[in-house]
């Protein structure tokens, strides 16, 4: 019983109930700051150490590598000697999809003789754009990003190109339906030819194979006896189906999440997955983790006041464990300039009281709101960081080097080959590339295959052929050395052969060139951590492809964090500034029009519950945005916070709307905000 007591030390009764549950379906409704990660890791440790479950039989699914890594670290501390080199499989849905497809590559239809490439969102849009050009479809009238979203939505719902037209009939305009269907079919054919997958396929293909339930697939399902799913409210349809299939036949599935933090409906997440868990698993045990260990009481009372207005939710209230604190401060600014001044003044006051900049976050609904704030922070010499701006791996110079590595692994991938064919510039211009593409299309082969017999392209001149042959020899040389050196040394030599640094110095000003070179050195530094040998570069590329934005967030930097409310999910800060609390921005006008108000309310709830100590909110009478100035009214969500939890920053008593500069709001006692939106 000693082991049992050790793993349950410091847990509250609800947490203990979740940790000690043995078999059968379990739904853990885990509110903000309720110790969710602790419960999941202690449950896994309890299964291993108390119920003697083989670690290899446990599967834990998360949405970020950061969450998975944190669980692994905690588990190693809880069971320092019991694991003996064995550990549960903990990772993201997409990482599981990759492992599944590698294990069942023959059944998946992928070419087992070639490294398969994983496309990120940028790669996907570029591939779709190339296909649209080939099909003579206007990329201005039909934007590639819009087409990509239709395709991604379809894949999330397990709809392939063959079924797209029939499944989406009646939902889309006939012309759009016809165009997207045509592009989807060609796009998928291109992926197959290039031995590439996008993120939708990493879930869709394994799920289809699990449904087929062939003998090899059964062995995969039988491998895992216990399944745990984190952030279950964020699962889309394909992830829901995958998890349900993996739970069969024993239904030892534990899902953890919070319907009040379901904020990703716009990318396919379906809150009904968590709300209807008990319908899917009638024998499910349900445990509420309602005690919040993060936020001071006024913050929680305000958050509860807002979220209880949602109808599509499990009735519950977060209970504060921490003491009283200061009421939420609200500032009514005349415009965005005054709002930015307010922010820097308050940040200055917090610093004088001992707060670190790294404890401070400024949250907003849309990215464009950060511009004025950035300008003011620069003006006042306050260090800051845009969280999830341009991700490290999306920087041009990094994508160039990664494209070379991907071509070294799989030269038949036209997308990445075309990215590097003239980068650095080597005289292979757009006209030459177009001739090669046309030749590849006519021959129904990859561009790499055509380059290796480019003399068969009669449209190419002698000078063009010479430059193309030099490029082919360069790539062949890189491919030959790939597995003969340590990964970091290989990339160093490759960059030297490409004269990439010299090219950066010619293309950019000294400061920008130095920044780009330092980024590449950072990439090489990451490669030093890789084990050398066969497949090292492939593993590195796979890990990068599966990185999520939040994995790059570094909360130890002493800088103010600027980020969207969506980006703030899963993070916490001492002090939170929630700006632009205005109808049309929060809630967003588009969500009002689409009647997705409840998700906007959940977004506000998430923003408030990121704070541990204090919350500052601001709204303006007018704001310059998208090229014009708007008159604003305060967010309806401010009206849902109990009056006693709010304090005007300028000390004015009473209703926060009084004296707001908008008499229509100030004189109204109505909670029906539709009149204000006419």
C-alpha cells in the first residue's frame, strides 16, 4: 500500500477518483487550472505501479509535443526505477498516425522504397496553387488557402476525393463544388506520386485502415490495453473515430478535457465529442475536476459569470483554491493609441512592484490588433515577443535548408525540388522551370526523373541543359553523403557547397543576413542532438513536421508575450491584459453572423483563466482597423461579469459602461445587445 499512498499524495478526492479508476470508460471533466496533466500522469503511473499494467500497453494521445514531453518527464520522476527502459507511448495524434503508417506502409498504399514527406500548411497551399495553375483555375478568384480549408475539412470528416462531390452536394455552391472536387482529386494524385502526406492524411489513412480491420491492423489495436486522450474537446471527427476504434474491444478509454475550453470549432473540432461521451460509452464513469489551483478568486468568479451563459455545456462552476485578489481592472480608452498608453503604464507599475516581463501577456482576438501595441512597446523600450508569429521552421532560409534535406531523402517530390532549384540563384529561372514542368507533365513523371534525362526536353537550350546538369550533380553529391556523416556536419558541408551564406549576404542587408545565418546555425545546433546513422535526417524531418506552434513557446524569456486568445490555450501567466473587448472583435463580428457566439464566449473564458494574479481589460470608443475607423461598443461579455468583480482603472464607481462615450450603451439596462448592432 506504500506505492498507492505515494502516487496519491497531494491529490484531492476527485483527482484520486480519476487516478485510481481501473477499467472501463472514464470521462474526466477538467476545468481550467485543475491539475489536468498531473492527473493524467499519476493515472498512468498508477496503472503501471499499482495495477501492474505493462507500460507498452498504454497509449496517451495529446495535441502538442510539449504536452507529451511534459507527461514523459513527470512520469520518469514518479517512476524513476520501475520503467526499466520501457515507457508508455505518449505523443500527438499526428505522430501516432506517422508511426502507424510506417508500420503498415504496404497496406497504406505508400511507396515503402521512398521516404514519405509530410506537408505543412504552407507546402499544401503551394501544391494546390501549382495544381490550379495547371488546371487553368484562377488563383485570385479562388484562393488556394480557401481551397485547402475545404479539403482539410473533408479529410477531417473522412471524406476522400471520390466522395467529396456527393457528400458536399447541397452544402456548397455548384461551381465551387465542381472546382474544389477537381482540385482535390488532382491534389491527392500529386501527393501519391510524390509519396507525400498532409496532416489530414496522417489521421484519415490510419482511421480508414482501422475500419478495414485486416489481420495486421488487428495486431496494432491489440497492442494497447489502455487509452488516454488529452484535450478531448479539441478532437475532430477523424480523431474521434480513430480514438474510438483504438479503444475497442475493451473500451478502456479515459478522455480528459473541458467543454468550456472548446475554441477550435473553426478548424474542425467538435465539442459534441466530449458532451456526448456518455452516449457513446453508456457505462462511463464521470469525474469533475472543479478545483482551480491557478487563479485568484475574482478572476474565477468573473470567468464563471461569463461561461454560465452558454447553453451547450455541462453545468459546473470552477471552485477557487487560492485566496482573494484584486478585482478585474477595466479601462475605457478613447482610441487604440490611448489603449496602448494604458498598457505600457500598467506594465511599468507591475515591474515596479516586482513582476517580471515574462509573467505578463497581452491577449487579443485577431493578430492585426498587435501592431499598435508593438509600436508602443518599442517606443518605451519594453522587450516583447510575438508568440506564434512566423514560426522558426517557416522562415524562408530555414524552409530552404529543410527543402534541400527533403530532396536529399526523396528527390521525386516536385514541390521541394522546385523550391531549391534556383535558391541560391544559379540561372535556372522561371522560364526554364516551366519548360521542365511541362516536360514532366507530358512524360507523366517527376521533375527529378526528367532532370536525369533532360536532353529529352527539346525546348531546352544548351545553356539551360548545362545549368540543370550542374544542379543534378549537386543533388546527387548531397544524397551520396547524407548517411556517411554526422547530421550536423553533413548540413554544414552542404551549406558550404551551396555557398548559401554568401548568397544571403548578397541578397539582404547585413543585419538581416546575420539574423538568417544565425537561424541556420540554430538549426544545425538542433541536428547535433540527433543520433548519427541511417535514417537520422529522415527522423529529424519527421520530428520537425510534427512540431506545433505551442511547442516553440518559451515561457522563461523575460519578455512581454503578445498572442491571440487561440494561441494562449494551454498557457498561463501571472498578469493578463485582454484588449479590444468590443463587440465585433470579442465576440468577433463573423462569429455573430455565423451564430457561433458560444465559442466566442469560451474564448473569453480561456483568456481570463490564463491569469494567476490579475486581469486588465480594455476597450475603445473608436478604433482604426482594416483601413478605416470604427465606433465601438463594449463587449457584451463585460456585461456578463458580476459588477462587484470589476473596477474602473480610473476609479469611477458604478456601471463600467457609464461615461463610456456611447450614450446608447450607457443609458440602457437591457442585456439584449442585438439593438446595438443594428
